[in-house]
């Protein structure tokens, strides 16, 4: 379903990296 949206995987990877850093706006999304 997301075959035409490779950016989704990219965003997930970015969020993962941010989560590792533990210092970003996405942090509040993981609360």
C-alpha cells in the first residue's frame, strides 16, 4: 500500500534516528 510512498520509510528512519538522540519534537509523540 505504501509502495508509491518511499518517503514513509525514510520518515520512519528519521524518526528512529531522532528517537535515539532523544532530543527532538518527535519525542512528545513517543510519550
